[in-house]
C-alpha cells in the first residue's frame, strides 16, 4: 500500500515538474545578449533545472504528507484535527494570495531583478487590473463583453485631455477618468439589456470598434492617428522625478536615477491593483455581488426572485468600465503618449483570455494568467517572429492542462445551512 502511494506520489510530482519545466523554459531559459554584432540569444538552462527540481520536491512533499494523513486511523478526534489543521481550498488561495502580495512588494529589491523586469511587471499589473474589472462583467455577471478595450481607451484619453487642457494632477484626473468610463459603461448597457450570448458579444464588439474609429477620425480632440503626446507624469506628493534641486532624489539625499520613476510607477499600479482586487472581493459578498452571480446562473430565475436584471446589468457594466478607466489613466501617464492603435480588438481578446484562462470568477487565476499571457510575450518582444508564437503556445498549454482555467473552482458567496444546524 505504501509502495503504491509512493509511486503515485512520484508520478504526480514528476508530472508537475514536467509542466513547470515547459512553462519555465520560455520564461527563464532564454535571455537576449547585446553585443557588437547585435542581439543574440543566450541560455539559462540552470534556472529551468532549479525550477523543475523545486516544483518536483515541493509536490512530492505535499503528496507524501497527504498520504500520511490519509493513512492515519480515522476517528472523530482525528477528523476534527484534520479539519482544524488541514487548509481548505479557500484557505490555500488565501495563503497563496498573501504570498503573491509579499513577492510583489519585494520584487524590485531582489538581486536578479533589474529595471526592465520591473517595467514588464508594471505592464502585467495593468492587465491584472483590467482582468479584474472584466471579471465583474464576464466572470460574475455572465455577460460576454468583446469591446472592453473601449472603456480602457476612454479612461486613457479622458486622463490625457484633462491633464493637457486643464493642467489637472494625476490624483484628480484618475477618479474623473473612472467616472467617464463608467458613464460609457452605462451608455453601452442600455442598448444590450435584452441581449444575451453571441448577440451581446457582437454588439459589444461593435461598440469597441465605434470608439476606436471615433478616436481616429476626431482629430481636433484626440489627435487622430498621431495620438496625444506630452502627457504629464504623476509626482510623489509634489516631488518630480528629475535631476536638480527640488527633485525627489535631491529632497531625500539620493543619487538621481531614471529607475526611480519606474519603481514609483510600479508601486503605484501595485496599489491600484490591490485596491481593485480587494474591492471586487468585498463586493462579491454584498447583495449586488450575489445578484450578479444569480444573473449569471439563470436570468429567468433571477427575475422570479424579484431581482431587477436591468439594474444588475448596468451596475456590472458601470463598475467593470470604471476599473478599465482607472487602468487606462495609469497607462496614459506611464507611456506619456497614447494613440488609437493601442486600443485595438486584440487588447480586448487578451483581457478576455486572461479572465477565461485564469478561471472565470477567480482572482488569483487572473493574476497567474496575466503573468503567463502578458509577461511571456513581453519577454519575447525583441524577437518579433516568436512573440505571438509564445503567446499562442501558452494559451494552448493552459487549455490542454486546465480546460476550465487555472483556478476554475468558484467559491459560493452564500451557503445554505446544514440540516439540524442552528
């Protein structure tokens, strides 16, 4: 019996190590080398080996511990002890979430992390924020939205126009951009109240294209295909990230470095993403969150319970669009330049893929999917012919390995009491 359990544990650990190796090879196994002859491709296979060994050993230990607990004599006290000390799936996600937050906070200080990695993780966090907002519409309310990038664009252009024309600060333009995007979300919600499924997807796709075409042709306001330049950057309580007297480095007695702005923007988007995730998690347990889930499961049953689908749909569109507006405003201030080509349909497809591949309704799944689907192609950006190959390969591997998403389990926000419980 023990031998069978050990062989099963070894097979499961070996399978986990193989999957880790396949995912780590494109992420950690290659690097670009800059030389006099130009860019060349280098290898870091030792990193891949360490990742495989770490995952294999960790999975093996977990399997052996689980087998040991399962082999112990069953008793009432034993079952109570297991229920007390063995983490449930929700507890495991809770621990994993705090571990991810801790890693995100210390990431810029790790010895092998440079400003390029921090800048890429900043982009990943933007998509985490976008995926969390779309998760409200698609994952919780069950409304298929293929034009989500339109709200992203509204937030970016709202911030840019307010900052350039009215000289408003980032902290004033940020909430205003979210409000404008939410207004567009309500504007989209009204025409699609009676639509479902494919018809809803087609209408939202058309809405996204309408916004993009307006941005291209309304040159007097949006700059047309040339976009908007000179978008002001956020400051640290009024301190600009520049060399000379009165700058951030001068006030704190530091040597000026352009990386200081990159690290500040990273922690800024990290704070915005954490606030977004915490807000969505809190709203899920409120009546409006349970109403979204009821609408997702069965709209007819939702009506029979006395819930108003109109209000539920509009609230989902408005809140999801608001978070896209916040992400768009940060994108504009990070880039310092925006144009309509940054808000094409492929962006909506990537955000929707993050929600679906991460597991609809799962917050941690969205973070993992954003790292794989955004971080992996960014790693291959300098190799243009392989970039989308890496993106498509990651999607295929995830769908083969986890067809329901990385974390497909949905935790109910309300449970019926067991029979006989008070």
